[in-house]
C-alpha cells in the first residue's frame, strides 16, 4: 500500500547560515577585526544566531575543536556593523570622522535595541581604549540571549567552489530606516528597513555559472567560513 500521509514537504534542508533579509537574531559575540590593508581601521563584528529551529535542525558545532559543547540550535551568521571600515579620517568639507566615537555610537544603538543601556551608562569613561571597551562589552555580555529584529544586507561573493555566498552587514542608520530594534516593537511602529534586494544586496558583477550543486559540500564550506 502506498501511504500519502506524514510526508514532509519541501525541497531541501534549512540552511545553517543566516541569509540576507528581515531576521530575528541574538548576538553571541562582539569583537573588533583589524583590516589587513589598514594600520588602524577596524570592522565591528557580530556573531549572531537565529531562533531555535527544533529537534530536526542540526546546526554547526559551537566549537569545532570541542564537539562536546554541542551544536547551535539556530542559524548562525557573522555580520559586520557596517559595509565600510571604521577609521579616523577627514572627509570633503573638513568633516572629521573619529573611529572610536563611531564604533561607540553604533554599540550604544545596539545596546538600546538589546536592552543593555545600563551597562553603557555604567561604562562611561571607564575604559581608556576602544579595544578594551569592546572587549569588556563582549565579556560582560549584557545582550546575552536578547533577540532583536534586524535587516541584514549581503554583499555577494563567489566561493572557492563557485557558489554564491553573502558577506553580511547591517544597513546604515538614516531617516529612511534603522538596521535593528527590540524584538517586541509592534509592526506598525517598527522603524527597521523592510528588506529588498535592490537596496540591500550588492550583486557579483560577473557571477560564475555552476553546473552542479552539492548541498553537503556548500554546508562544509559555510561552516569553515563561519568558524574561521
């Protein structure tokens, strides 16, 4: 007899990596990443995780060198605070940009969204360098397990095996929208950008065609990129 009940629909497994779009995420780690081409420039990085996806979902290992720590229960992604590097410079019209101030401003916005304003207030003039400030924020983790609503952008790039992946980043604050806010903001009051590919995806100029697709191979590559 051919049974037609209890058959799961769908074309494939849920991706283990966060993809561009309007997402609900929590931040597991915040850190500075030095750009190799700049003596003082930093990327401000957020290692993020989505909501739990149930027992059928098998996420990446939390620590590839210690599998006893288990797996992530949701999708994961490494998201840059900005598409652009944080560095001190002078723009046209003698406008001064201060690297440390811009990083601090972004983290304060994030702290507001994640309900971590008390930590920010108590840390006023407490840390002498931006490196120490970010490290303390990460170690104290006042944002732990607090979900936010976010718009996640992507800059496409071609992987070693020809797959199209996304370098993730948050959109900038503007009069048109904000990158994230508290999860419990009602839809009608939300100021987060509504994701659209035209504004929030930077495509590959000349994408390479891939004749075949191996989901297993791509997941292995995604994991290497995330854990590296």
